[in-house]
C-alpha cells in the first residue's frame, strides 16, 4: 500500500493542490497542506471525481489494440 502527496496528485491530475484540499475537506478527510499524504483509497476517490481513473477501462485498451 503506497501513499501519495497532495501536490503530486495535483500535478498528475493537472489541478491545483488547493482544489484537492477543498474537495477532501468536503468529504471530511483531514488534509493540512499540499505536503500531506493520502491513502490509496482517498487518492483513487480524488482521481475518479476529478476526471482521471486510476485503472484504464478494458474497452479503451481494446480500442488501442485494434488500431
């Protein structure tokens, strides 16, 4: 089980750390700063909510193979 820092996740999703901190605050997940670490489950929730799924869909993988 790995952890990711808020700022690293923000960079990956191309959003501001502040946006992630606000989102997590609304979900009652305590994050103090951009240097705070997130559990995988929390990071996955942010990724799904902010537009980037952690695991690519099988349908997308199939489309790439067919091309």
